[in-house]
C-alpha cells in the first residue's frame, strides 16, 4: 500500500469511528428541582425558576414539616427543562418572607455520578451555618 492511500484510509476510518459521538454533556438532559425541609415545622414557600428567559415553575406552597420518623419532607419537580452543560437556571425562593436567590450553572449533564438537580434545603440552624436555609446543586 502506498503511503498516501494508507493515510487516506486512516483519515476516512477516523471519521467513521467518530461518527455519532458527541461530547459528554452536549445532548440535553432533564433538569430537576427540589425543596427539602429537614425542620420540625412547616414553612410557606414561594418560588420561581427561569431558564433561557422562560419560566420553568412559579408558585407557592406550604412545605410540610419533617415527619416524626423521617429525615425530611420534600417537594420535587422532575424534568422541568432539557439542559446542557453551561446552561444557567435562575431561582428565587421566599421562605416565610425571607428571600433567597441563586444562578445555578449546569455541569453534570449526562454524568453517571450526578444529575442536573438544584435543591433548596431548610436545615435546623443549630446544625448548619447561618439561617440553615440555602441552595445546593449537583456539581461535577
């Protein structure tokens, strides 16, 4: 085989081998949101999440207290949007009149180790820093 023919066959084979492959995280995946209450008392929560100028969820709810035998109560919103790494979701929450906000950058899209999930956690202030209320999200 001549050198040029060999190089041409490698080049076409490389294109064939990479066909259909996409960079990790490039294919859109589901984005989830959860409000988690670790406290013994219920809380009134208003919330709004936006992605790309679109409101994903907007509402108000009384989040139940942690059950006596349970670790927490949770309000979960599944597959609110399809996101890719680098996308940003803006979130605003008010708990009993106290406002919280964040911009969450998606970094775990299509990861086997984590998902695209943003949480708002209400922990007991004695077991956490500050008010015990804060956003957290999967980060890869």
